[in-house]
C-alpha cells in the first residue's frame, strides 16, 4: 500500500503510515483507517507478493469496519463475512 485509498461506498479512507515502533497493525480515527506499513505482519505479507498484501489490507479494513460498527463479541463474525464477500468478487 503505497498511497491513500478511498473507500467511498464504505465512507472510509485507508492511509498508510510507517512506524516500526508502533505495535498496532492499524488504528481508526474517524473515517480514516491508518495501516502501519512498519508492522512485522505487513512486512511479511509484502515479501509474499502483491496479491497476498491486498488480502492483508482487506483483512485490516474489514476488521476496522467491524470494530467500528459492532460490539466486540460480533465484530469477528462480521469481519469474516466482509472478507468472504470481497474475496468472492475478486
């Protein structure tokens, strides 16, 4: 993820930042999902190729949306449904 990505249908934007000292994979501030390119998981996925990295970012976006919209007990199930739906359309 080299640049900001608008997600107009969802009302969010995904913005990369690079901070190896920050243990978070991502955080949400309002309608912006900040994706940490310095996180070890991001670096590992990057080495595996573009398609794997896309799926990694998709998981982050789905997790952020789910955490924003649902209680913790329901967020994982919702995130999984979002990911399954998105992958079916790829």
